[in-house]
C-alpha cells in the first residue's frame, strides 16, 4: 500500500476550487436534463412494462444484475450512472429501485475507495481525465475529515466516483467514509428515481414537484458554498 502522505498536497486557492465545482455541477445538471428528455421520448415509443416483465423473469438475478451495473458506474468512472437512476423506478417500483440503487452505490463506492487506497493514483489516472484528476488533487487537502468529505459529497454530488476514489487517498477511516457517503446518497437517489417514475407516467404535476424540490436543495447547497467561501 502506498504511503497516503505522499498524496496530500498544499491547499489550493479556494476561489479556483469554487470555479471548478460550479462547472462540474452545471455539466452534471445539463446532462441530467438531457437524460430526462431522452427518457420522456423513449417512454413514448417503448413500453417499459415489457422490459420490466422480462427482468422479472430473471428472478433473483434481475436485481443483482442491476446492483452490479449500478456499482460499476462508480468503479469504472467513464460509465454514466444517471440513466440507471431514472429507469430504475419504472423497472422495479420506487422502493425496490431505491434499495437496489443504494446497495449498488454503496458497494461501488466501497470498492472505489479500496482500489484507490491500495493502488493510489495509478488506478485514478486509468479512469479519469487530466481535468478531473486535477480537481481531485485540489480536493485531497480538504477531505481528510468527515466534514471535508460531507462538504465534497454535497457540493460535487454529480461526481460520486471521483469523490470515492479521492477519499481513498486521504487518511479518513473507511467506516466514516461509508457512513457519510450513504447519508448523502439517500436524497439524490430517491429524487432521481421519483423523477424517472413521474416522467414515464407522464405525471406533469409530480415532475414539477420533484424538480422544485431539487432546485430548492440546490439553492441550499449553493448557499452553503457561498458561506464556506467567505470563511
């Protein structure tokens, strides 16, 4: 195992990190909006109930295939996990989709954390672009405590994979990492699944309600970011 101290770098200017954070979050939101449109169009031409019946025919293997696929979106960073959240509800129902997604995210984050702690930056350079690696390096000096990890999870909620790998390069304990990660996954996962269900069912009122809740939460996160910047 590599010496974790070798990965710690001096703290970068806070303003630079804020700019990177806003850019990454904006890109994530735009991607998510694009996925919503695609899901709406696909749902108009493809009956997901047929796919649901097909998956149900797999028995116990169906949920585990989904869980493994969801975990892989964090372990293998280029795989995008957003579409999986949106289709999970129509395929499994809200609560089953929520449980399966949470299990997948927790398993994927745990494996990413372990790989990073075991192999260091070698494994990270394999999966992430130079720009995201630079962002990770700016996060390292801030993520060695539970507060730093919580801050990173909240403000960079679209980058589950990067945060998981970056945390493995710090001295934070695994139990602390998995507890903070699990708690911060709950709301985004639930809202994403609810949004996917509402889109497929073409329930405009539910779509608006979920989007308003998401915007409200984003407003809170943005306010936290501004307050943190002034400190």
